[in-house]
C-alpha cells in the first residue's frame, strides 16, 4: 500500500501533465512549419468521389487561437491550483477546505432550525413530527448504512429498535455514543478458558444462560470455567453497560447464535467499531438524531395495546 502514497506518484503525475502541455505546443509549432508536397494548384493529389480534391491550406486562425488559449489556461490553472506534484497552487485551494466551507455555510443556514429543538426534552423532540422527519433523514444519511433503514441492524450491527443496549439506551448515552463513537473489544479468551473441550463447555453454559438449546452436561462443566468471562459479563452473565459487555441471558446475539458462533468468539475475539460523529454532525443535529434513535425503542403503545 505504501507504493501508492510515495513521492513517485506526485512526480509521475506532474511530469505527465507538463509533458502533455509541452507536446501540445510542439504539435502546434510543427503543424505551422511543416510543408506538405503539393501540386501547382495547392492540392496534395488525394482525390475522392472523382472530383473532391484535398488542398493544403493553413489551419484556421480561430482554431489556432483557441488552441493557444487552451494551453495558456492550462499553465495558469496549474499555477493557481494544485496539479503539479506537491505544489499547492497560489490560491492554496483544496477539496477538503471547500467542503468544510460549504458545510459550515449550510450548518449556519439551518442553525436556527436546530436551535428550536435544542432546548426541548428528548421525549418532546421524539414526538415532534418535524424533528422526527429531520431525524429520519439524518439517520438515513449517517446510520442506515450499518444499522439498516429500519434501524433493526444485522449480524455485527446492533438493533436500535429494541430495548437491548450495550452501553445504555438513555438519550444522554446515545448522544455520547454519537459524539465519541464506540470501540467494542472482546479479546480472545481460549488460552484463559483452557482446552478446546473447555471452550465448548463454556459455549454451552453461555447458551444455557438464555434458555437456548444446549447440552446440559457440557453446560454444567463449563460453569466453573465461565469465571474468566465474568470479569466483563458478570457472574450472572447479565453484562456490564459501563464496558459495553453484552447481556448473555436475553437470547439476543449480535454476532451469531449457536455453539460454533460462541466457540469462534471465545477463540478469536471480536472488535467492533462505531465511528465518532462529532466532527461530522453539529450539536443540534446530534441532539435531534439521538432523540430519533431514543424514540425508536421508546415508542408509546398504540390505543389497541
């Protein structure tokens, strides 16, 4: 991968660009100096359709003028903007700075709208149709890629529409997750558990905690070995939201269910990353988005329930 970020590519692109401009200049000069062999009537001797003769006339002045203007424009552009290796250009323009300026302008234009919701309680924001329409758009643009358009997630990506939360489901905790991101880390524990059979026994004990189908004999043997897991998940297996350790008793499986899935988790561990959104979303946007996500798992029951 380092080959693609070495100085060679800067020099390659700069050289290719300058050689191309130079080649255009040479082509223009050559076309104006070169003389073709012609007859006394200024024709080249090529005839089509019986009487259509090719003549040797100079290039039209307007065409030559446009060609020169194009070359001058290319040189001025390369002086003003990045395009020749590490040269940043006189204007110091970058796509990142333009994006930041445009986003700052857009944020300033909608700041008044988000200010309307900033002082509202999360419960009130989650009931406001306008706020929820905005939250839905924010979710679709920033969260749906992982959690799905219905927020129910998939394997490896938490369901945000239920009441099961790794780090807590309060509005404050959701805001904290959005701002800072999360880095869940389940280390490989096979060496601490013991032999492969011990790992299988622990897997069956974990299955027994949620009432899932399991081998009761293996589960009884694995209970004592579960102690190495209790540091994060607790002796009762109910997890620890301060660490993001899942509750193993609720029959909700983020990375797959069954003996093989649990054995694989114990043997290899797992790292999950939720990227921080603080640098991407404003405080007002995070407030509305957090209220939207909070509302997904705190919907008021319908009249028929």
